[in-house]
C-alpha cells in the first residue's frame, strides 16, 4: 500500500482545553507581582491576577505538544524571579523561564533521563522543589527517583547538575513533597509502599500486612549524594502530604492526610492527629468518612495556616501551635465551601484561586481569615495519634460562605459531555450548543462566535439618522466634545458632558445633511455637506467653500490637515491646510472615469505635514491610489480591480505581525493598510506600500449580504477597524502574542445588533468606546476583552448530563442527566420528614435540629451522597427565546437515564416521539443492573412540554437509541433491536447480536447502520427488509474504545476513542456495493466469516492524536460561505476542527511547512518529539497539525525567513496561506 494517504485533513483547535490539571504560583515576570502558571492538557498558560480590578487575565498560552504531568515553581536564593520546572511525557526534565518583554517562555534547561511516554518507571509523575531553590526531586510512580541540584554560575545563570539517583525496587510512591528545613541539607518526604513481599506471597497474607511508610530522603550537599534518612509507618489510607514551614518560620515536618484524619509527623518529634469533620444533617450519612483531596499552605508574617479541602468541597482551616521547634497541638475547623479543586493558590494580595476539577474556575477574595467565628474547633489533644485506634467522629454544619467572596468566575466547559451544532437564531453562522459540567454545577451552554460588548447608552432619537460622528474641539483635547448626527434633511449637534444635550450655537449648518466632520489643525472644525465645506474657527468665525453650480458633493474624506471631496460630476477637489490655518484648494481638479463612491485619506503620520495617499473608489469596481506629494499631486500611483463596486475605504496604519521580531521595541513598527468594503458584502485588506503606493498581499473575507462600511476605532489601546455589514465586525491584531495566531490580524463579529453607521467615542466615563446608529437609536458601547472570541451563555442543569438532543423542527433541546451515589429528591424528602418527626435527642438544641433539617443550595454544596443511589432527570431546554428550563421530569425507582432519541413512528402517521433509555440499580464497574427501560414521551406545545406514554422493560440499559426507517433502533447490551410503538409497550420486530461487548453508539444512512462497540471499534450492519434481518458485513481490525462517531459519507466513519484519538475508517467499495445489491441478503448471510469476524475489514484513512477524549463529532460548516468540516468536542472543553484539503498543492505546502516547523521549534518546549506525540498510539496518518503550522508567526524573524525560503515563498505568502486555512472554515 502506498505510504501516502489519499485523504488529507488539516487539524485546528477553535477552543483550547479548559481543564486545569495543576496550577503553581510564583513571580515569573521577576516583578513583585504574583502570577499563576496552569497546565491545561498540552498547554502551559500564564494567568495574571489583577488585584485592583479583581480579575484574572490570560497573558500567554503556549502549546508544548506533549502531556504535562507535573509543574513546580522555584527561585534561586536571593533572586526575585521564579522559574518553572515541567515534568512531561518526553522523558526529560524541562526548566523554563518567562520573558515578559517578548511575552514567551524560554527553555533554560532540558535534561534527558529516560524513555518518552507516560510510563510506570519513568520519572515525571511527581515533582518537588526545595523551598530555598537548591534542588528538585522528580519521581516515577514506581522505583525511580532523581534529584537535580540547581545552582548558579559566575555569570549568574541557572545551572543544573547531573541527576543523583535514589532508586528503590518494588516501591510505589503515592505522594511527594519537599520539607522546609531552612538552610540545612534539603530533605524530600514520600509516601511509599514496598510491595516486594506481597508480590511473592500467593496466600495474600503479606498484602494484608503491608504498611504505608513516610520516608525522608536527604540530599547531602557536601558529599553530593542522596540517602534514605528516616522511614516510619503511617495510616494505610494516607493519600497526600503538605509541607509545614521550617527554619525560622515553624517546626518543619509534614501533614499526612488520610481517610477521616490528618496527622502531623516529623522525625524525632511526637505525632499529632485530628479528625476531618463530617457534614451533619438529616440527609447526610453520619458514617461516611471524608478524605482530603487538595489543599494549600500559606505563610504570613510570623504565622501560617493550611486550607485543606475534602471531597465534598468543604475547606478546613488547620493551624499548628508550636514553640522551640516542637508542635504542641494542631487545630481544625470548618472555613467555607468552594468547588472541588485540582489546585488551590493563595495570593499575597488576599485572593484565592480555585482551579476547579469540573465547571468554571473561581477567583475569590478573602473577607476574613475565620479566626473569630462560632465554628467548632477540634484540637489534637483530645485524640490519640496512633493510626490503628478508631477516632471519635467530628461534625459541623455547612453554611453559606462568610470568609471568602467570589469576585470572578472563569469560563470552563470541562467536562464537555455532548454538543450539537445548529443555527437556531437565524444568524450568518451556526452556534455550538453543549452540555458540560458535573453534578449540580453542570450547565447547558451556547457558544456564539463574537466579541463581548458592554452597552453604555441606548437612547431613541427624533428621526432616523443616516450617520454619526464625534469630534474634539482642539487637537489637545483628550475627550470628544460633540456628537453630530446627520438626517436626510438636516444635522443635529449634541454636546457631551455629564449628560448629552442638544446645542445650537456651534457654527454647524443644521439645515442640511452632513457628509463628514473633522477637527482641523489646532482648533478648527470642518463640516462637509452636499453644497460645500464649512470651516469653523475657535472664535466662531465661519468660512464657506461652495460647491460649483449644478454639482453637489457626493463623497468626502478628511484628516487633521487635509480634505478631499468628490463631486457628482466625477471630479475630485483636494484641499490642504496652509500655515495660517486656512484651507487652500489645489488648483487642478482630477477627473475620474466613473462616479466616485468613496474616498479615504490616511491619518497624517507623526512628524509629517500630510498623508501622501488618497484612495478613490469608483462604481466601475476599481480602487485607485492617488499621490498627494507636492510635486506629483493627484497623479495615479496604482489601481486595483475588484469584484464589485467599493462601498467604503479606509487607509490606516496597524501593527503588523510580519514586521520582524516579536520584540515590542521593534514590533511597534506598523504597516499601512488599505481596508476596502464592497457592495457585495466582501471585505478586503491590502498592504499599501508607503513609497510606491503599490497594493500587495490582498486578503478577503465575506462578512454578510449587506454593503460593508468601514470606520477607524480604538479597542483596548490599539487601532482597530469597525466593519458594518449585516452584523458588526471588528478587525484587530490578537493581543495574546505567543499563542495561537499571536499578533495575527483577527476579524471577529461583535455580539451586538446590526449598526448602520459607527464612529469612535471617547469621554471621561468611557475613554475607549464606539458610537453607532441602529434604526432610530443612538448606541454607545465598549469592547472589554479582545482575547475571547467565543461568547458563552449558560443555563444551569440539575445533574451530570449524559446526552443531549435537538428537536428536529423546533429550537428546543432535551437533555438526560444522571448522578451516581446521589440521593434522589424523593429519598431526600423521606429522610427530612423522618427527621422532623423524630423527638430531640439529649442535649440537642432546637437550633441544631433546625440546622439538621436545612437543605443547602446544591450548586454550592453538592447533593447529599448515598451509595448505590441514582438521581436522574430529563430536561426540556429553550436556549433561544426564554433561555431557561421549560420542564423537568424526575425519574423514580432508582432509574438513571443514559440515552435519548427523537423517533417518528410510521405506524403512528409519522408522529414524533421522544424516546429515553434508562437503567435500574446500575453499577458502573463491574457493569451490572437489574434491568433497563425504554420510556416513550409525546411532544406537546411545539416540543416545549413532554407527556409520558409508557415504558418497556428490557434486560439491560439501552446505551444507544436511533430513529430508523419509521421505527426505533436500540442498542441493548451486545444486541441491536428494532422496535415499533404499541399501545401498552414497544413491540420487538427484529434483533441481532453484532458486537462482542456493548453497543454505545448508532448512526444510519439508508438501510446501513453503523454500530459502535465500547471497545471493539465500529461494525457496519445492513438491514434486509424482505427477510427482516440485520446482517453485519464489515468490521475493524483494531480494538478502538469508541466514544463517538459520525458518518462522513456513505462509506466512511469518523470516530473518537477514550485514549484521545481521532480516526476515519472506510468500508471497501466492493463490500459496500455488495451489501446493498442483494435485496434479501441471502448472499451476505452465507458468506464465510473471516478470522472470527465479518467477511470484510475497514481500512484506516486518517489517524490523529489531539490529546483530548472526543465526546461528539459533527459534519457542518461554521462560517458563512465556508467549506464543510468535521467539528469535534473534547472532554476537557476542547473544540477542534478537521478540514479536508481541496488541492494536492496545498497538501504538499502544509506538509513541508509542518516538517520545517518541527525542526525549527527546536524540539517542542517540553522536549517531546512532535511526530511521535501526534502518533501516540497509532502513527499519525493523513492529518496535518494546523496548531503547529500556526506557530509560524511566533518564530523569530530569521527563523521565519529561513522556513519561507525553504518553501520558496515570501513570509507574507506563508502567513496568508496559514490565515486563509483558518478563516475559510473557522474563527
């Protein structure tokens, strides 16, 4: 078989993963300010918390093309800058430092120690740094530990030693932390288990007696080797360690967290133990033990405390009382409840960052430290430190947060369980509808492409204005003074102050419409109207230039020193301001061939007296560039032919990504661009050569069906272009350098109503705003964030979503949700009623009994737990009109819903029914259940309400349902069955066992059915109507643990598996044709099976490892006029795209670009080989990594030149090809 594939796809990510696996705190910029570095999938992201605004800003996000397993920050003694150590799957330890001027991560060291991949015995899973920055220990799950000594050389550069080994065979590590020992020899503490004896003993007795040990490893800096210094048995359920401050700050040692208790341990010191308090309440199980899942230690002047989080999300404050190096007692008390976290970070500025395990990440501000509240405090004096002794349980009542207040919630769609793409709002582009999150924090989210806008003013006007401008009075002013509105028969002037009011003595002509307004020179104003130009001086003197007789002005453009107008006769009149502030007319008029539709003068460049070009658009579909230099005034320099007449022009200088290096000192070099809007709704951006006036490097984009109008505005401190078509768009350069498309020119729609005209607006309250007219309304708005171009709207759901479904005709969605080990509402009510009837026990106050009976908000505190219980419901969601839940149907009798489909039954005159598959008493692992049910609901009120009809009992929970030829196709266990709808229950019509384990997905076209198995890829099945038989005719050779599938065409299927691969398989054409030819299927039935499978095998077309588990795949278009692409969503909140290539030429170009990028990036940041990484399980085939190609714009100037030369292109051409690939299909 040829090595090249005949199908090529380009992989892009639209939304990077949002799940944070780890977060570390440090001063990475070298300034006093603390920053947070988080690992999100394969990305390293630097977040900068802004204490004054109480917001978290993303500064940099860098894809390392490898799996980040562990992170740590450290600083060398005496320095003010933190470095980042990364443990990844590359078999290398990486030390990075952040360069704030270039806004990028630099690799300082890359030391290889083992094989690549996430392996049991290769270090990288655990990482700990000595608090004084002298050494770090990197450990594997089993056996191997390496210590690297960190130091600085004479040039004050960071050096790293050869690794020192601390290996021990048959030893499993559960947790690792560095002790704080001041400046004594660095010590690392581990939780270890030696399984050597248990491995040899077949009776299992040794396993019962196995001990978990707390082990100290000491790095002797003098002798330069590592010794195992101290080991002592701890509680067998111990799961994590926390460092206790030492040296001058505290007693040193560690906190060991185990099930139901927290211990203090240190070599040669007495041990202490406290219980982990349990929630008290009528619906809580009093015997459920808690464990600590995450925590943080915070040092303040002369004191320190711990915040430890249990698996319910409750934070406990732990303090130690110590003197002269010994601990007297430890205390624990309830602090507050936050979402379950993978990492907690406490900032010195008084904030708490919670990297949530699921759902949005939270940023809290400390109100107080919980020292003086009434919470019960438990101290270690009352408890025995021996782990074998049983502990008297401690209890507390959870309450609303008092000590911390939420100031910002950072959007995260992790885990993203299902998604559908549909255009329900009649926009140009479809929206992405997703269900994500777990438990009570799960949400239904709508993703729309657009920048978020904040409206400041929206007021109605007396008529319908055609245009709006704002102007200052003098060139020194910071803010605008007037808003000028032009109507068909006159002009209205409003002054901007505390309020906006009409003024009449401004010198503006109010009886005619206005074409342009400009603040001219130092203190003059210009008003252009159809009959002439009015020049208003600061002392209110007015001079007029009248238009020639029988001619009127049809278009005008101005800047602070020049004015150009076009007359109805096709002539262009040009004015320049002379030395005494008068407008001087240039004696010759330039005649154009057609009618002029639009004009544009650029701004006057700094230090010059004039802009040297005038752009003229004519109705013969051309744009001409005229020179304005004194010796060649109004001479034509260049001409550009267009596909339709131009409706708007705008010459402006913008920051350019191609202008050399990423260094801000040089990247402030700007390029002059001519932006062109056409009557056909197309927008063009072309580079205008400042010397010759040539137009080069044209990029086009279709914005909408209306003519495009262009305006220069300011957004977030940078010059941007506002383009108005059927919706408003903003063109700007991406402020996130170093990330995807960093510094690239972006064109993004605004999530705002369509405007007819726009202009910049600046006042004290709103220094960077925009003003626009929409119908009869005047609207003023600002754009806060340029970094997020997907807007999320969320509707809260009740439990963890399992599947979602869109109504085939109405804009309504249905979700099925289920939570395991959670009490259902009926059980809760029963428990509460029983508690209310029960008499008070001795010593229980009425207040306590009342607290027991209260039910807390589940969004904050989660649901009460109960082993073996399921809580499940069906929701009807309207994301468009009411943006709310329309109906909720709770499932009873411990049923849990897993699948959903809308089926139109032929036997019921094609009426649509909602079908839900549920399971009773389901145990997830090992898989078992009492039985399954299929519920049937009827749609009422256009699908806004559901009515239960009946349910049918089946042997196992149906995990996949699908409407098939007017009947219901259900995947039940290993079988697929066809049902029809009866009066009392479903009637079984046909069945076949086609997969070995469990059917998890069904797709269909015609009479072909694609069945996915939980671990054996997909099987192609055909339904033979005459014989009423289901026959499998093609299956796969690779066991793929399928998570989702979609049909690309009649023969091919794209799918994802639970190891994070995307693949496309295709059925051989001959087998496909044969399966459909034979009407009775006799030939298929008697065909010999091949190697215990079906007669035919699927061929692999494409394979790619995006490092996120695909949960849904859809074939759709995302942008108006774009090509079809495969949009997939990943569990961690990723949204990605696979785009088919059209021409072989493009494939060759991007393949060689990808090859050069692999070598240029100097090995990826974490030292992982890109080709091996993208082919983690199966070698990558037929897919080009667009995310790597897009890093081309972030290479240094020399490297970019080198790659472009190798490709025989200019840098601009390469950038244009990369940008086109994205803008044609995605955002």
